[in-house]
C-alpha cells in the first residue's frame, strides 16, 4: 500500500465462522505482526547490502582494477554472463534503475546492462535527463572502454540537446578518438591544447564554438557574450595555435584534440 515515499504493509487475518474467537485471532495477529515486520527489515537490509556489493563490483570494473579471473568469477556470481554483451550506461539525472534490463550492475557512477535491440529507447524511459551509452563489450576487462564511450556520448548528448547518444551515433572523429590508444594521441593533443589551457577563456570559447556547430551567434548567446567579443577570442585562438579556424584540417584537429581531452578526463 503506497504511503508517501514508502509503503505500509497490512496483515490480513481470516477465519471460518465458529472456528476461533475474535480474542484468539487478535492475539495471534499481534504475535505474528512483529515477526513479519522484523523479517521485512532483514530482507530490506539484505537487499541494501547486495546493492552495495554489486555497486562496488561495478566500480572496480569501471576502474579496470583487480585480477581479471577474480573479477570474472565475482561478476558471474552476480548473474552477469558476458556470453551476452553488456554496455555501460550513464545518466545525467535521477533514474529508476530498478526498471533497467536484468541482470545488471548499478552504482552511483553508472549502470552495466545487457545489450539488446531498442536499449536506447528503454533507458530513455527510466531517466528524465541525458543519457550516454557505451559500446557493447564481451568481457570484464573491456568495461572501461565502454565507460569511456559513455562519457563521450553523455557529453555529446548534452551539447547537442539530445536525450540519448550511443556509441553507434559517434561521428568519424569521435570514433577515431575512442579507438586510438590515449598514449598515442597525447603528444599531439598536448601540442595543440597546452597553449589554450594556459588561457582558459580562449579554451572555453573554442570548446563552446565547436559545441554549437561553429555558429558564432549561437555560441555568443550561450556564453552570454557579444558576438564581436567571441570573434576576438577566436581570433586570439588562431594567433596562439598559428592556424586558421576556417581551415578544415585545423577544425578536424581541434575537434579530435578536444574529444580526446574529454575522453582522457573520464578514463
């Protein structure tokens, strides 16, 4: 029986006419009710402990820590069998994680759910905010890769005003970032972004510029700047990197560098 944020349980007692007196029935109910209440509390505590255990296990998987064999055994004990691919799902707002496909692992950081057709639509029904969905993975060691994808997807969803973005929705540049080893991209990314990172307003300007599809007016409005102020900042970006923002190769390089930077921040 719903009652505010919780529920009220009722103990219903029935009897055949003439089989027992009301006094005996009431006494039996009064003796039984505390036992049932105690059992319910124990069940609630056990459920909370199980959620905590599963959440801690997922955090280990996301961080890529622990012995592979041990992790695989612990994951299997939770009913998660990587014979069926799984995906990392991130939510930007409150979500009814009890409605996610089972079996799953859920922590405060993310959810690991079985891959299935229509997954994006399903998770959109349980979360009112934006959602990022990583690639499908078939072993525990690949979970951090799906997390990296989900972080990028979540950012793409927020920047593009979309409710859900999945790994399959990535453009070619973003896909290249997710597939290239971070250590191979890092030198080029640092070369391009280090000078901008020492000037936060310029980095903010170029990031917003890309987030708003190179539209100066929309970017200026989003940043609460006059469009000429934004143009000045973008001109300063060109001075610092020594390349024109009208050059497709410069745009592609900056886009990949910014995507790589965001991915590295969440690994």
